[in-house]
């Protein structure tokens, strides 16, 4: 498990169900910029308060949030469904599109990708950490608060992808696999520390070795718990 573009909009003409309109008629560039700035600020507010980022340089958090805001804005405003909702002044439909791109799973995946991009641009994990006590993560076992939420949300997609590729799971429903992955990530979150998670992101051999045992135990525990409940 590895823990760990500004898009310029060109106005074009789109045809949906015989309805033709230009993007410029649906929203202004100012509205798009306001949306981007709101997402960026919200990301900054949350990420700077989160323990999981305590050892990261502020510039890395800012770069990651700018990337996150840009990608989310591009996805939302590039959606024909969103443009059509704006054209029809259907706020409920517009909100559904926004919710799809800022959902926990989608948002976490985007933010992790942006963080990794920033890390690569700075030359690796060792180049983005704060120096001194303020950059030290807790070694206390058991993730809490935002760190726990991010660890679980970030790990579930990778878990689901792995489980879906296993031949023995071909008859299991998506709901069962998702329940299994939620169980597994929660189990692991109770058995690792923030410091260990950071070291996993850096692919440190000692952290990977330490993680092997709880990872295997989580599989045994959750197979019994989830498959037993489902009667598989």
C-alpha cells in the first residue's frame, strides 16, 4: 500500500438532447474561479489542521490543495451533466454532480494523487518533511480523527481493486467486498501508528515488514466476520 493541472477552460458549443448552448452562456469564468478558490481554501483549512500532515512542509500542502482544487473544478465544470443543470437552473442536479466529485472516495483518491505529484516534484519524501520536533509524527498505536479517516478512505479503493481481481471472489457482490475492505482498513487503523503509515508511504522496509502481520490478520478476521454474516 502506497500512501501517499491547472486546466484552462476553452468555451465550446455542446449539443445535448437537441439543446445547443455555449459554456459561456451557462456560467462565467468568475463563477468557475470562485468555485476553485472555495475548494482550495476548504482543502487548506482541513489539511493544515490534520495530524496526518504535521510533518509536511506547508508548501507541499498548499501545492497539493491547489492541484486538488484544479482537478475537482475541471471535473465538475467539464461535466455536460453539470452544465445542463446550470442551464436549466436545476440546483439539485448541479449539487448531485458536485457531490460525486467531492465524495470521500473520489476526493481522497484525487488528493493522494496530487500529494504524490508534489512529493515527486520536490524530489521525494525526505525533501518534504519538516525538521525538528514539529515534524515528528506520533508513534502511538491506533489512528485517530482525520488521520484515521484518510487512512481508511485512501485504502478502501486499493483493497477493492485487489479483492475484485482474486478468482475466489468472483461470486461475491460489490457490497460484500466493500464491507470486507471497510472491516480490513478499520482493523489495520487500530494497529498502526501515524509514524508507521508515513514510513509505509516512503516504502521503508522496516515498516513494510511490520505491516505484514496485521495485514494478514485483518484478512483472516474480516473473512470470518463479513462472509459469516453474509452466509457465504
